[in-house]
């Protein structure tokens, strides 16, 4: 009997391709790259990454060089008569390889601590905007203090202006991160963390909860719309007004259904609906996605969500309301008119 027979292990090509696709799939989706900074904070963080990378590259090359040199210079030769001289301990070497890493760590710590404090210090000055971020399982609440404006899962910010974020959590630890703008900072229950960001160019940026917070963690996304300061002010004014315009029969039926089924949990500015359990739905139709980035904000997306939220998003707190197909269509019509 052969005891050391190797098991028949064949690498399946389709398996490798599938695994690679799954692994690499996360790299390109949703434009979440720290390597394409769109603001000074992301740029500073990227510079710090490159600085550390440069130091590590030098260390790697030196170690590799010494290693290769030793392999060649001190290899066993046919002419060798005996073992080479055996060395045990070298005070000079040990002092050197203790002091050099300490210097490297001190240099890296000074840069890191400098950036950590600079990013956590609320900014002041003309045009500085304040946003209160509250993390919920599994969605984002954005409040603009002093304006009465509250929104969810889509943040609006003015381009070229510093935005101070105060980060809080309603339940567990979450983490606020917009890779192209910078971050990330945790939202910790019972305390307030600070972070500031700035977008240098207008556009839509993608954010993501970066701390495992439960079953729906991967679906806790948000978008950041960076717009001109004038457009941003226009949006703030718009959000202070009633965005409900139920005119068609379907929209009117949807409004009645909303009052019955949704108003205890959701707020719509300018209406008597002031629930605070779920996301604020003011001007919902203007957001690119629903359910914290889980579905596109289309009639199909809204219908899929209303049919059975926990089936779309694991751990979603919004229950299956048991709505009929017709009721869902009316509610979709009503929600699509919120702008
Ligand atoms: Cu919130 Cu992960």
C-alpha cells in the first residue's frame, strides 16, 4: 500500500475564473477608489500612502539586495574544506536593526498623527458647511443644522468648500467613508467624532459603511452629490418646502396608502408625516438610489423594495407590509412624485 500518495487535485479553470471575478469585482464597482482623489483630504491621504510605500520599497530593495548578495557571495563551493566561521550575536548589528526601524516608525507616526489631528479638527471660515451624520442599521441620516433640512442616503455638498461632519450612531458602530473624498471615521454610540472633507470638482461620489455592523452592512451605502455653491443653496431652499404633489388618481391613492402604512416611520417635509424610525423621504424621487444604495430609484426598484424589504436587503428594519400589486403601484406613483 502507498501511504504517501498525493491526492488527485485538479485546478478547475472555471472555478479559478469565477473566484477571480468575485475577488476583482469589488475593485471596479461603484467608483470607490482612494487612488483617484477628488479633494484635498483624499489627496493628503493618498500622499501619505505613497510616502509609506516609498519607505517600504527602499527597505524591500535593501533587504532583497543583501539577501541576493549573500546567496551568491557566500554560496557553498566545491573547494570549501570546512564550515565557514560561525557567528553568534553581533552587538553592532543588533543596535543597528533596532535603531533604524525606530527612526522609520517615528517618521511615519509623526505624519500619521499630524494628519489624524488635522482631519479631526472642525474647520472654520467662509462657506464652511456643517453636516450631522447619524448611522442607522442600515442607512444614513444627514442633517443640516440650522436649516431644518434632513435627508437620507444622499448627501449634498458645495464644491470647493470645507464640510464639517459630526458623526454619531443611533445603534452600533458604523464607519463613514467616501474613498474619492477621504475618510474614514467611525460613528460610535454615545460619542461624537469629527471629520472634514472637501470636493474639488462637481460630481457624484460613492460612500460606504466601512465597519461591519450587521447583516445589512454591505448594503449601507450612500451617494455624495457635489454641486456648485449656488445649486447647493438652491437645494437647501427646495428641501424646506413641501415636495408632495399628488395629482393623478394613482398618486392620490398612494398618498392615502402612505398615510396609513408609512407615515408612522417616515417624514416628508411640509406634510403631517413626521415618523423618525426610518429614513426621511423628502424629495425622494431626486435621489439616484433607494434603500441606502441597494436598488436604483426606478419604478421597478421601488416596487421590488415595497414588495418585501428584508428579501432585498438582509436585516432591513422595514417590514413586508403585505401590500397588493395595485397598492404597490399606487405607492410607487406617489413616491415618484416626491420632488
Ligand atoms: Cu453600518 Cu456597516
